[in-house]
C-alpha cells in the first residue's frame, strides 16, 4: 500500500522505521507537527519523525493545522491507501480522515478501551496496572473510540518508569502496526468494535497533577514518581522551593516518620508517607542538576523533624 505516516516525537520513530523496512508498503510522505523551539537558545528544531524522514529522503508535511487547505490538497495528490499514526499530536478533521481509502490507523499505547487519551502509559503506572500493551485502531472523530485491528501485551515491571515502559511499547507496537498494515492490504484483517465495558480515560498529566501528597500511602507515591518520570516529573516543596523527585523506592521497614517528615543518614534519605516511608534515591533541586539524594541532604543540612511538601501535608 501507499502510506502517509503521521507522527511527531521520538516514540513514533520505531514505527516509522518498521514501515520503511517493509517490502510490502511505500511510505510516500510523513506528516508531523511544525518545528518547535528547543534548548537554551530556543531555536526551531524539527521533530524526531521529521528528522528521520529527511534522512530517508521522504517528503515531510508540517501543516499548522491538519484542516489547512494546502495540506489537504497535497494529501489528495499523494492519494495514500492508508495513513498510519503514532503520537501525531493534533486532532484530525473529518475531511482529512476521509481521504485515504483505508482511513487513518492509530497505534495507541494501551489495551483499548482502557486508558483512552493522551497519557495512557502514565495512567497505567499510576493506577498500579500489572499488564498493559498497545492497540491499532481505525481513527474516528471520538476519543480513541474506533474499532480495533490488533493488540500486543506488555508486562509492567515493578521499577518501570513511564519512559521505560513507553520505550518497550514503541518497539513492540512498531511490529503490530506493520502487521496491521499487512492485514489491511491483503484483506485478512478486520477491525472489531471496542466493548462498551472497561473504558477508562487518560488525560494529559499536568505539572500540578505531579505534586506529591505525602499523606498518600507509599505505594501511591511510588507509582506517581514512576508514572511522571521523565515527564512532567513528580515534585514536592522543600524550604519554599520545588524539589523534583527522579527516583524513589518504598521502604517498608521505616514506619516511624510522619507524612512529609525527612530522615537523612550518611547513605540514605527517607520521607514519611501515609503508610511507611519512601527512600529518595535521586532528586533535582530547583535550578540545579540531578543529584543523589544523600548528596543533596548533606548540602542542605536537613534539620530534625524537617519536612517536605505543603504546610498541611501532615494533617
């Protein structure tokens, strides 16, 4: 089939690579988000998908909005049979959805209908799911509600961050997307409507969502830290400034600390929660680079019974 691939971030590149490697399909063009400011100089940088497409010598389309007439006209000229999508990042209008003969097929990083939305991997971790996966489905105008072509499952490991899990799903999902294109091409694969039961939503995680409530149990704190790593990054407040938590683990043996209360030794830093403590391994103070938590604690000289978090964190 002739394909136009739509995607933007690094997580979409493995799927593009899988389709480029296929001898059954031609990737005629790539659709991605416009260049965005990055780095200290805030210079405009092409998306990872755009950079990979340019390396492969493929036409790159960067519409400001997918409903722009110039973009729609070019898409009609290319006349793709199908448009596979991975984390494109913009809402596709009906007029665009109708152009390819086999529609737009999305690779979504959950087992639909679970975790429909922008942050399925983060929400799966924060909810304590043990199994997740990826799904390919036909895009409709609803939120990730279209019929499903196929799925692949992935076990969530106890120490997974959202970055770890998303990386594995990106590679597992790339094979699923290529197989889905094969099945659509030869007519052996039909999309199946999603069940009405088991729907859950995964809206974007904001910086405000990532603030730690130390009154919560240690397992919930652990899931929040892992779910928000690397982005947007879980955080708390220490002496009026934001402290980002990069890595922390539950410490069930330590039950004598109040929520938010710090205990720092030579090689360990603990914080009390609503159950037992968590041990801070890596932190990032405001305006500084990441560092080992014990090094941070020695530098700030934590006082006895000093706390992190909002003033009412122990109430």
